[in-house]
């Protein structure tokens, strides 16, 4: 594999996704492979059982390594959960008049001084750490400016967006990946990069809200003026819909397919037909009205959107903020999801979006679902921040794997037992049991019935042969030599 290689791992609450890509000379990402595996031991983004979670990561890693003939040792890992939060921090510096002419022109030195002050911020809680920070806006003498260097003023202030993460939750995921031989190049909050593969430049500049509907977590990102203004991870996802459907007596093994095939995000837009399926008890059936199924789904999604509405308000973009809403993640494929989000959030434009920006033309061969949106955005982020360590495996010939056999060694025998032609084990007594089946308590007697008959036939054949031989010798007058 030539060029810069990127590995992205999205450890979700229901699935783990691993994607591998290379970066073209023009900066576009060429996806080489992507795999997904069901996962257990993750609850709302938190690693609660490192063994079961690690087993799924191991399975996905082995699959993609075998697919591409590589060994993965390093990757970008996404973080999602209510242990991640966004905090705006504002600070200022007084402009140094380097020109010494009273003009108070702001220079790069003033900007660097302000940046150093921001990076020296200490957190009140040692359990959290800063995993990312970037400036949101600058003001000079309380007036917002886009480019501070070169402007004039006395007081330069800035508001930085600090992304904080619980150390213990991050370390759990790090250990989970390290046990499978994967070193984390960088932990990246999923909400912070969710727009990279699904939003246009116009969306980011004019204002948009990216909502990633995952299984256990719903990530929200508010963007305006080309920057991420606010992020949040809501600890409720589409898995909660499954629990609601189960409460109505629907068997667990039918819920996911029932939701995906017949579910709707709006009760009023669902048809009134009945869905009938086999119950767990043989010979019985269960049914649910499609409109009732939609009512269950809608109620839970409305609850999630109440959280989303609060997070949009917390972004502080003002009452005039009318964003485009982009819905992605596994839940975005539900019917009438766009209509529900438009109604509940009070916006005019809602789009269910697939990853598509920043990739080569072959992207569609690998990305077939909105559930891969986070992994795709991680690849875009990694392409801009450095390659991952990947080793290419040397193909091994089959003879190396198999046990070598010299010419003097006999060919391996079949696993089936070889039938003996010795007549000694065949007895006259019909009371003797076949010892082959003594260790079982099965009531199946088909084989036991056939075995004695086979012994009788062999015995009768031998007696016939000896009788013919005896008669032959008797007729030839050789009775003295062959007495029986």
C-alpha cells in the first residue's frame, strides 16, 4: 500500500466499525476497506465490559487485516458519550504597541500571547482533561472581528471552545484497543468531526446542525461561520426505541427487522395495515398495527429532539439562527425522519445525508449506509492530521501452513474408521451388544438392529464355504487327510 494510510475505529454501542483508507495526492481519501461487527459491553459510549468489547474489536480487526493483507497497529479512535462536554472559555490580553507610535496595531505576537494564556487554563476537576481546543471568535475592544492581526485596538479577547473528556472513560477505550494490538494515534470526539463527510462548505458557513443518530448515543454539532460552535453527546439513541417496542410484547428477535422494514418516524404518515408475524410459540402469531408501531417510534424520537433543541440553544448562535439540519447515523434511514425533525425543531430544511465529501469515486463501493458516517469523517480528519502505522503482510504459500510430509511418510488416512475383514470378532451369540454405542443413552436403535444381521450373514457365508470345501475333498477320496 503506497502513500499515506489512515485507520479509523468507531466503537459504538451496537457495532464497531473499522475503516482503512489511503490519501491521494490531491488530498482526497480513497477507502480501501471497511468492516463492521456487532458489539457488546458498550453502553451509551462507555466501555462497561472490556472483554466482550475487545472480542468484537478483535474480530473486526482480523477481518479487515485478512481482507487487505495488512497488520493494523495504529488508528484514530472516535469518542462519544455524555462524558464529553463542550465549554467556552474567554480571556484577553492588552495589545503591546510594538510600533511604539501609539497606533496599537495588533501583531502575531499579541495573538500568540493570548493563545498561550488559553493553553495554560487549568480545570477544576482532575477527572477531566482537555482533548481539544480551538478559537471560536475574536473581539477587539468588544467588537467581533474575523482576522485580528493587522487590526487596531487596545484589548484583544477571544473565546475558545474547550472539549473536555473524562479520563477514566478514555483510558478504558485505550486499554480495550491496546489489548488488540492497536495504539491510539489520537482520540477524536465524534460530534466534533461528524460534519466533515456530510456537510457542504455552504452548510458550514451559513449554519447547520449535524445530528448523528446512533444506537446508544445521539451526537449533536452546531456549526456557523465555518467553525464548530457547540457539541454535545446525548445518552439516548435508537436502541431505546427497541426497548419501547419490546414493552408491547413483541419478541426480541423481531424488533430490529420490524423497526427497519415497517417503522416510521411519524404516526400520521404511517398506513393502517396490520403486521403479522410468527410468535416464539409454535403455531401462534402476533400482530401490531403499523400506525401503532410508528407511534412508539415517534414518541421516543420526540424525546431525543427535546434534548437536541436545548443543545442548539446552548450554542448561543442567537434567535435569528436558522440552520439546515443534517441527519446521519444508523437512525437516519428511518422513514419520514426528515418530516419529524423539521416539525419538532421548527426548521425549513432537513436532509438525511450519507458520507460523500472528500472521497474518491470508489467511495460508493464501500459506503452503503449512513451508519458509516462517523468512520468516514474520522478518515477525513486523519487525512489532514497524519498517517497511521500499517504493516503489509507477506503472502504465505499453503505448504507453509500445512504440516510437511516427506515421501517416506504414508499418506494421511481418512478420519472414518477402517472396516476390519477379520472374522474373529463375529460371534454366534446374539445376546452380545455392540460396544460402539454403550456410552450413549440414545433410544435410536436403527444401527443396533442392523449389526447382528450383518454378523449372521457373514457367519452363514463362511459356513457355506467350508461345507463346499469339505464336500469337495470328500468326493475326491481325501477323507483321511482332511477330517473335521
